[in-house]
């Protein structure tokens, strides 16, 4: 298990997990993929759905207060090209609702679950979940303070 998040209003539980560690894509490892999976359980701990996530590794997951969305970050390290990053918002049916090519380190849903703030090293982005679109992307750093 990589990460667990509980929906404040509904008690639903999101779990991000992988079968084992991963090696870089293109490495000679027999099975470099960590088989990243996302699981949603309802409040009585019954599995609602599970799905494989893109990439070889998981970073984290966060469920919205109303349980309608889960933000999950996954990535693949390559031996011969740049790392692939994916931030995905999964809907309550287990389908990818929104995604982009950034890997968030922190995620926070608004109390009404209509917006999602994703942050990573020097960027912050605000996602409008009612329109499945990015509202803004800001660069953060000493020069911008």
C-alpha cells in the first residue's frame, strides 16, 4: 500500500497500491512494472471498483470530501528518455475524468469538491472539476515571491 485517503463526507476509502517495486522502463529487469492499482471502498469497507493506473509507479492518492473524485499521481522512469508523469482525476465509476503530464506531490480538494489544487516542486495548478479543465498554472519560487 502506497497511500490511503478517506472522504470526509461519505467515509469512502481510496487506496493506492502496487505489487512490488519497479525498475526503470527499458531496464533488463524481468518485470519492471510495479502494477500500480487504485481501489475504492465504500463506507462499509466493500470494494466498489479497482483499476490499473498509467505508469510503472504510484506516488499518492487523495479522495474528494464527497467521494466523487480521486486524484492519483503515477510515473515511469526510463533509462533512455525523460520521466513520464501523470496526474489523473478518477471519477466515482473508476474512469479517468481529467489528466495532465505533471506529477503532483500534494493535492487538496475544495470543501465543495468543485476544484482541486495540485502542487509539485515549483508549480501549483488549479483544476476546475465542473469543467475538467485547468484554471491556472503558477510557477512558485524565490524569484516569484
